[in-house]
């Protein structure tokens, strides 16, 4: 049986959501570390907010995206921020898109590096 992983974002993040395209690398951040990676699959607006009311306990998150090849990782924020040249103390928002000019390596190489870090240090 195939599973589908999808996530929602609030309407306030529509500027970022509109830039997301199939195949974009996505990183998940929580409590001072990156906890997962994957690839954007499908994006759509849940105008009826079925997901919000059915799955997310009435949390308004009508901007829905699926994630393909989700992989759990455990990488400190500081390590990932060195890759993208973010300043010390930078705290990523709940949903963000890494600016193209900050991605020196291919997204596949970045995902692989995060997985390798987790395998070595996790």
C-alpha cells in the first residue's frame, strides 16, 4: 500500500507556497534541528479546508503540498545554516524557500549530505 504525506501551510505563507514547484527540496525544522527532507510533489489550495477541519483539528492550513521520498534526519540547525550561509542565530520560519542564489550544490547533494550526517551522528 502506498502512502501519501501531505502538509499544510496558513494563507499568510502564500508568497512562499506560490513559488513551490514539483521537485523542489523541502527541509523540515523543529526545536533547533532539521528533522526531515523530501521533495515537493503536488501543491493545491484546499478552498473548502477539508484537511484543516478533518485532519488538523481545525487549524487553518489551506495551502496543501505533498512530499515525496520523505526521509527523517537529525541535523543541527547550525550545520544546515553553514550550507546556505545563513548567519548564526538565524531561525527559519515554519515554511520557507531557500533562495536560489544560496544553493551552490544540487538539491540531491544537499539531501544526501543531511542523510549522511544523520547516519554518522544520529
